[in-house]
C-alpha cells in the first residue's frame, strides 16, 4: 500500500500561506502549524479577534497585499489542517515535536516545508538591556497586535528598511518619534541608488517614509554609532555619535535592529546542510532555486531561507510547494515554476543593492567594551568572549559556547549568537565564516516545565 502524502508546513506567513494554497489546489490537505494565534506572519500579523482597526492603518501601503494574503488563507481554511498557537520545538526522524495548549505532541510528516521567517538582528551596546529597549520587530508587534506603543517618546536605531517603516508607523499612530538614527551612511545609500531603482515602487516607498518623517520635524541621522542607553528602571536617553561628536536624545524607549536574521534552527535539526552567505553575513540552509534542501523531502521558503522580503516569500512558498508536488510525482506546472524562479532572481539582485545601501556595521566588534553584556541569559560579557579567543582556548563558535556558556540560555543563541561570532572572528583576525555556526539544540524555544509530563505520543 502506498504511504499517504502528509505535507506539513511550519509557519503561516506569506511563504507558508502561498505554499498551502498551491498544495490545496493540487488536491492535498496540508497540515499548517503556526506559532501565532492567526495567520499572516510578522509583516502581515493580524490583531486579536475583536480588535477593530482598518487594514490601511495597520499595514499602510501594504494593506492590499495583507488583505489578499489573509483572504487566501481564509478561503482554503476548510481544506487545511490549521493549528495556530503551536510551537514546533524539535525535528527528528521524520517527525515534529509540537507544543500546543501546554501539551506536546509528535507530528509525523512525509514532506516538510519550513517557512519559519526571521527575527531582528541585534548587536549589544552599553545599556541595551535597560527596560524600554525593544527590537524593531518587537516594537512593531506591540503596535500591530496590541494596539499600543512601546513608549511615549521613542528613538529608532539601527539600519535597514524596517527602521524607517516602523518609525513611520509609530508616527502615523500618533507616537512621538524622538529620532531615527541609521548606522549606514548617506554615501552608502547614494551608491546603492542605481541598483535600488530596479524596483522603483519599493524605492519610492522608502523615499516617502524618510521624506514624511523629515517633513514632520523628526531628526533623521545617518552614519551613527550607538554609545549607550541611559536610565535605571526605565530608559531616559540614548547617547550616540557621528564621527567624534557625541549627542544625546531624550526618550523613554528605544527600538533597535540591524536588519533581520533567518530562523534556521528547525532546518538544522532536520539535518540540512548549511552554507555561509556573505550578503546576509549568516549561515543559511543550502538549497536550490526551488527551495529543496540537502535532505530529501525537506524544503525551505521565505525569510527563513534567506532575507528577501514578503513579496519574495510568497513566491518562494509557492515554488517550494511546486517542488514538493514534482518530487511526489504530481502535476507541478513547470512554466509557472520557471516564471517564479525568474522573478526571485530579480528580487535577489535588488536585495544585493539593499545590502549595499544598509551594510552591516562590521566595525562593531572592534569598538565594543569588555564589560558590555553580550549573552543576557547567561550574563556573558564581551571581555569573557575575547579572553577565550585570545588565550587560544576557543577558535570555533561551539567551543566558545562550551567554555563560556554563551548561547546556552533561553534564546539558544538566537539573540547573542551573531554577536558572539563577530567577537570571536575579530579576536582571531578572521571573518565570521571561519568560526563556524552554533549547532541548534532542542527545544529551539523555551518550554513550560509541565509540558514534559503532558505528552501525546502522536498526532495524525
């Protein structure tokens, strides 16, 4: 008897929804597991049931795209086994370990699409653990999902398109934006402009956000480096510098982020081979243009496979589903697959220009003070990490973890792993690709203690 095809999709953002839509169109009933309460992902996150706010207010220029994605999932919902509020915390032997409503269950799969998305990338600096410092994504979640701001007067710090988008969203919602402080320079952005014009609509939106903020008196500064956050029980100010000049911005909250980093832990636990991506400055699952990984039957799509944005994620989700159908011997629409791959290649070229416009601040590791906390969970400082490297004890990131406990806490290195790798590489006089990557360990996110005794053997 032929084993039934059991496609499972992890994540119900743009990539996951479009993958599910394509599988349903092929006559399959995919299982969609989503950590959020409602589909849409981070960028198109829906507010709680009963929360009434126009999509235009929530998503701005992207309201139409958000509405289309939400409607697509609502349409196929009767034909999908949808499981919201469910955390996939391990992948092993063709099955997922899933936590839902305080109980864990084992969910087997024959094909797996990982559409796990991304989180903010942060580099520590003095005072970054002060109450009132949020990531850009965290600040956006508060606005979209909870209908509130993270402070009355918020300073926005970092680089990348999300910096300007979230500042604009806060200002539109009535919050006072104290400043927008970009670590990239005006020269970086000017040099990248010809490449950014490959997507004139997206480029125009970015210019609009900056112009809108400036027109309303919001200070927008480039070439900035953070010095420290001031405050005790709450943020009172952000101190920053441009060149040799220090400035102080009074605020009661800071939203901070240096672009995004892919959530790759589940791909790692599934046994996928990884490669270092110089543009993302990160280790990513090795995949082909369709999203196939080195493990048969496992596919990656969206920002969890490499940062490309929501539009590309929708295309990549559909392409991964088409690859799944092709590999299962089902009709796979090769013309559509080729068209999607051509569009994704164009997005990749635009993404290269974005990376040039908003470069990673590679000088961070050189300037960070020894007493700066890098790993909040285990209270590991930059000096501790440097010492382990310079005395010859650690020349690889997992050895550094074993010696210092960096990345062993609740976040499992999701927040501190990139910073630790940068510090180790700088201390050794090499690049981050040379120090390897942190090996993922289950659970990829914290579990309640009670979950260990509330376990279902299987969930079909």
